[in-house]
DNA sequence: TATATTTGTGGCAATCTGACACAAATCCCT
DNA sequence: AGGGATTTGTGTCAGATTGCCACAAATATA
C-alpha cells in the first residue's frame, strides 16, 4: 500500500471506535461490590466515550462522577479490551427498537469497539448513584456473584477484581474503599475479602503501621461492640 | 442529550482515532536500546493501526513482525496515551507536501489520536529491522540518549523504560533481551543496566537460580575471557 | 463479678537479605 | 612452567523480615 492509498483508505481499513468502561468497586457488608447498570435485561459496567475536549483519563473521571457523584476517587486504567468482533450491535438493536429509534447497520454504534477498562475504588456510603440521562436501573453487586452481563462486561469486571488483587499488596490503595477514618480491624477484613484468604491479624497490623502512611487519631471508634479500636486516617503529608 | 441525538451526533462528538506504538527494546554493548524510525527529520517509535480483522494485540504482533521480522517476542501493553490534542497533523503535513500528496485539514489522519503503547523485548541479534513499505531510515538508539522525537514519542519511550524497570523484579522477563542460551554474568549485567544500579553479584545469582526457571547446560560458554561461566536456558516445562 | 470476645502488642524461631570471603578456572606475563 | 590478576561459583554470617503464638487490656453480656 503506497502512501496515497493509505491516506485515502485508512479510515475504512483501520480505526475501530473507542469507548471506556469502569468497574466502580466498593466494600459493603463484608463483600466487594461493583456498580452495574441495567439495560434491556442485561447488566453492564458504567461506560462512555471520549469527548473531543477531554483526555481519556478525564473522560473516565467524568463518567465516574456522572454515575456516582464523586469528584475524586482512585481511578486506574488496567487493561484494553480489543478483540476483533467486539461490538454491542445486537444489544443496541433491541434498545433502539424498544425506544422507537431509527436503526441501521451502518450506524457508528454498530461498529467494532475497543474499550479502555478502568477500575475505581470508592466509599459506597459517599456515592449517590444515578441511572443517568436514560434512567437505567442500577445497583451494587457482589463481584463474586455477578448477574447476566452484556457483551464481555462480566469478563472486564472479573479482570478488574484480579487486577485489584494484584495491586493491593504492592500499592497502598485499599483504604480508598473505606471511609476517611477507619480501624485496623476494618482494613484487615477488607484485605481478607479482596485476597479471599486469611491474613494473620497481628502481622497485618504491624505491617500496615510500619508503612508509615497512617495517622492514629486520639479517640477510638465509639460504636464498636467490644474493645474499641483506634481510628486511623491517611497522613496529610503523603 | 437524548438517545436519538446521541445516535445522530455521537460519531462527531466522540470517537478519537486509535493507533498503537511499540517501544521495541534490545540489549547490546551493555546498553538498553530502542528501535526508532526516521521520518522528515524526526524519529518515532514503530507504530501502526488496528485493522478490521485483528485484535489490538494481534495488530501489535503484526507491527512488531513487520519491523523486526520476529514472530514471537515478549510484548505488553503498558499505557494508553490519550491527551486531548494529541495528533501529528503538523508533522504529517510536511511529509505529504514532500511526497506530493493531496492534503487537507479534514483528512482522518489529522484528527486526534489515542495511542496504545506497547513495549517489546527482543534479542537484537535475531532481528532483521526494515524501513517498511515507505523505506524509512531506522536504527537502535540508547534509551538514555534519545534523538529528537516526534510528538510525544520520547515520552512514550521513557515510560516504556520505566515500566520495564518496574516489571523486571516482579515478572521474570529479562531473559527475553538475551539469546536463548546465556550466562549468569550476562543476566547480571543486564539487570544492572536496566535498573541503573549495582546489584550484589553473589546474591543475584542465588536469587535467579532459586527461581527454578533456569536450566543449567552441561557445557560452559566457550568464548569467555577468564573462567568460563555456565550457560543457562529457560526450562521447557514453564 | 465472672466470662467471652475483640483489640493492641510482645516474643521467638524460621527464613530471607546484604555484604563479604574464599576457592576454582583461566588468561597474561615473565 | 610458574606467579599474578581477573572472572566465576559458592559458602558464611550478622541483621532484618516473616509467620505464628501468647498474653494483656478493654468491654459487652450474663
């Protein structure tokens, strides 16, 4: 292919569409949960597209805020899903039919999509999820027991979970899933849930505290059943 | 925005172009090098686009093979570059002018690009680099001393280097930069080069061998200056 | 007040790490 | 041929880290 041909035909030879999907994860009732949206009998991860005036990362920040109301959260691109026939043409056809929209094969949304997969860590109690402009149903689902998902969104959610599992021991990010003030037992239980295995309590506390990123508050947590544990928060300086 | 408007206008509101760039890295003369292509006075990483009939990953494999002749190598997506005004419109204008091509602002190639950044680890002696269809100049450059690069390709190459630095102690991938049979001193020097610091020799060898992924060959390396070191290769079973 | 449960912290053996030591192999020089 | 220098393989040992258990403090419940 010479250069002129490349210029003339490139657009149709290459250039898949680009989208992004976010596995927004939270911790509630001892379970790790992910925010899902319902649409025509299937569940999907919150997602969107990259606007002309924003970077891919700020598009992700925008989508996260649109869905949860949170302005600042831990957010990380962890994988790109780009299999060759990846599209949600079939699913969208149903939606269009039901909504009475004009639909045809050549529509951009029927083409193949490459999707940037992010995961976000949030404090569920701080979120205010909405169904968005199209008023979809939404809900927090245990990542270990996901409902019937659209396209490869089940795979993306599982991959996000695995990535978090890998990241958590290397980067210090888990506290993003807890309130600003939290106790060591809470952090301990969180790590056990994510890693799905027992972690020796004494060692865990010592290890966490030796990181030097936590600040112990003077007053212990009040609504605890037995001995009241200390509250910690992240040191400002970091 | 209602759903019909989304359908009608989505294509022009969103959807940046998608490209990929690969930092192909090799180890030669005690230096870590990256393969670069020259085009109109600037150097760039080998790159390309994702064809209709291939996944993003197979597009990367294809580009790697087109540039080096290698069918199998370590290849990994490590970042996505997606700043909002990211395009090589200006650079391309020059090229088109010189080549006598018709050029206009609305051409797809002038639009904004999101690029998937891969890095590859290769044995330089096994590669057979080419300038590709457009016969560009090419060469291996020390990553610590890069020439004037196109767009953000210098940043991508540096990021690839940093990523490799992080990956090398966690994943066992460094031997991809060496021939099939290599010695511990060679591996040692490679790690010192990548991490840019001294590593205690005795400890390094013990650590590497304790991984259990290397197989010692019966005969030592022949063309060594002093005491002949053992040769190792990766165990088949892994 | 006694008991059970939760939380904070200490101790110790086993393991891992970093730094140095030394022997074996081999080249170079006389 | 023999001594010295260099490179490579492996051993040792103190210090740090880890896994595991123990025990005391705090507190609700009976």
